[in-house]
């Protein structure tokens, strides 16, 4: 089959899809207290609406390439947009929390596909010398979305209604379809067998662990323990499955690569704390500090600004100090900064949190770049695709687990605090706990050798978040 001539507007299509994904991933957190009040539930029980989306995206990422190869990039992308818009509409008309969670799962089914498929199309139809320019242009919205998400969410909730944080996706989805029809090349790939058994085992493992964290604070320790054991059994079963399967979803050979194994584990553990913060902070501002939704949205901006400003310096800093020293020291500093959020007493000026969160965002940028590039440093070319896919799944799962752990800690610690009418103390202890989780994850990176990652620093790597 002849490779289609690439449209110069294809990166714009990828930019729209990334913007939709990033906006949707960040717009909800600021609106959680308002949605909770409308649905008649506690804001401390709203984490399932966030986790369900992250978990669905994580589990379906490995299927995106298979679907695009089998059904073509154009049809797969357009159908994914339709599913995403349908999920958004169902979210907007939800009248209770279970309905909202179900709608978020449908939304996540589309969201998992709309970002990787345009990227796959660009990789297949663009010449190598044009790839970097095209990808860099397309990923710019990834930096804008996290800034606009909390702000747009806050203002829509305060001056319109929470339903619009989901309805706003529909015009973007329609725009994406209108662009996709003439622009998106309908590229097919070599169809390989999909590891359905491995997929189901991983999905069961991740779902079981998430549910265990969800029900633990509701007085169901036996059920939570059983779910945890089932998740553990699913993980063991998957390892055995990979030895028998000729086309495993994630080959066991990946975790035999030492730097990949350490990078993957460090990614997971450190993001348990980091991933909890975007969920906890809007609740903290609105429930403990009595900020309105738009002000809470503005208070989320410093972290993202710090992340963006750090981007140009990350490679030079890593080259100066090396991967081992950076990942250990920066992880510890990040943990300390997250714990420092718990220190200011009530009535502290807002600029104190602005400074703390800006520094945290700067550290996040350095951390993500170091962890992600280190993980793929020693993979063979034939391992790159599966390795990158597993890394992406790991990041999404870690974010979901981080939110679940943050919510678990907050609900557990808020029980005595609520009786005294003081959620502020519960949040302080929760920030200290998630910061400690991130701090202790530096022990994972201590297993690195001082020369690990040097090959990347000699070349021209283009690390991402």
C-alpha cells in the first residue's frame, strides 16, 4: 500500500486531540465540590469520578495501536471522538455519582484513543526529518491544557454550571471530526494478534487494586483485603501468561532491563504522591480555605507555570549532575515541598502557597523528564514500542492510584477532624503523608548506577512528560 501524502494540517489535528485530553484531565478537579453538592454526596467521595477516567485511559492505551492498524487511523479516530463526545454528554446529564462514574468510563474509552492515533498517523506518514517539528508543534497544547483546565473549570462552575465542563468537549469534538475527514490519512498497519488474555489480566489487576483502595475507608477491610489479593493473583497470573504467550501485551523481557525496571518502579511510587496533589489541592482551597471555584482554579496555575519554565533547563541539569543524583535528590526535595504545603497555618497569605507550588511544579518537570527518559535508555529498538506503551500505562495507573490513596488518607484523617469542624488539620496531615510517599520513593532510584543514562546525554534525546 502506498503511503498517503501527509497534510500539513495533521499536527493541528493532533494538537486539538491533545488539548481535549489535557483539558478534560484537569478541568474536573476544581468543580468537584460543586458537583458533589448537586449530586447529594460528600466532596470527599468524588474521587471515583476522576479515577474511573484515568483507569479507563490507562487500560485502553495498549489497544489504540491495534485498533488503528486493524480499522485504519481515520475511522478509529473519528469513532473515538464520537465516543468521547457521547461520554461527555452523559456526564453532563448525570443525576447521581454512579451515573457520572459510568459516563466517565465511556468518556475515557474515547479519550484513550484520540491522543495516540494522530501521533501514530504522523509517525507513519511524515518523513523522519520532519517528525520533530511536527510533534513539537502538536504537543504545545499539552502545556496549555493544564493551565486552562482548572481556570475554565472554576469559572464555568462559578458563573454557569458544572454541566458545561463536560459540554465544552462537544464543540471541540465536532471540530476534530470536521478536520479529520479531509486531513487524517486512513493508514492501516500490519495486523497482529491482540493479547486478549493478558489485557484482561492486567485490567482485572488494576481494577481490583483500585476498588480495594476505594472501599477501604468505608469499613470493609475484609473485602478490601480480598480485592487486593485478587489483584496480586492477577499480576502473578500475567507473569505466567507472558511465558506461554507468543505475542504478550508487555513482554517479560522488559522488566529484565535494569534501568527500565527501576524507572518504571520509580515512576509508579513517586507519582502516588505527585498524582494526588491536583486532586487534593482544589478541595483544600474550597473546603478548608473557603475559596470560590475560580480562585481555586487560579491557585492551580503556579504548579503548571513552574513545570513549563523548567522545561528548557531539564536536560542541562540532568547532564550536569547525572540521572542517579538528580532522581534521588529531586525526589526527596519534591517530597519535602509537598510536605511543606502542610506547614502554613490558617490565614497564611496566598502568595506563600503560590511560591511552594511553583517550586513543586519546577521539580515535577525535572522529575518527569528524568524518570521517563531513564526508563527507555537501555531498551532495544524492538522493545521501544512495548516499553513506551507500558510506561504510558504505568503513568496513568500511578495517577489513578495516587488519587485513590490521597482520598483514602483524607477520608480517614477527616473523621476526627470533622467532629471538631476543622478539615484544615486533616488536609495538613494528608499533604504530609503523600509528601512522605514521594520522599521515600527516592530509595528506588538509589539502586541506579552513577553512569546510568549517560548514553542519552551524549545524544539528542527529546524527553517528554
